[in-house]
């Protein structure tokens, strides 16, 4: 519905800008170090590090959508999160609203 409104207004030549919400997996970092130095200076070896994907929620401008999508290895959701008459320059209010919406009953976010 919001996407239809956005496309209709753009087709009429009106200045309208979309902020997109993208959620999905991105290539992660190493979960475990491959080596660890002991107190005596010796090196303890581990099996090769396990690479773990991370869940990411991103807000991006319509002009950066294609570039932002490339960062994900798997996408769960893409939708218009907000519309505005000028490009967003400060995402803090939207990010705070998004963080609040992700909290569980104890007030924790998924990364806590």
C-alpha cells in the first residue's frame, strides 16, 4: 500500500523519498579464534574458526537500495519504512523507533 502510494506520487512528478527497511543475514565474522596465546608464551591451537552469519536490520534511502541489498547473503524482508518530502539525513529517530519495536517483554533487543 505504501509502495503503491510512493510509486503513484513519483509518477506524478512529486518529490517523495522512501526509507527502506531491510532485514536478513550478512556474512559474519569468525566465531572462535584459531589460536590463543597462553600465559607461558606457548600457543594453543583450535580447529579452524567457524564463520557465523549475523542478523541485520538496516534502514536505507531509496537511492541506495540496490547497493544495500548486495550486503546481505539472505533477505527476510524489504519494505518501505517511511516516506518524506526530502531525503532523510538523520536516521536516529527512525532507528530508535525500530530498536523499541524489536525489544522483548523484558526490554532486551536481539543483540543483548
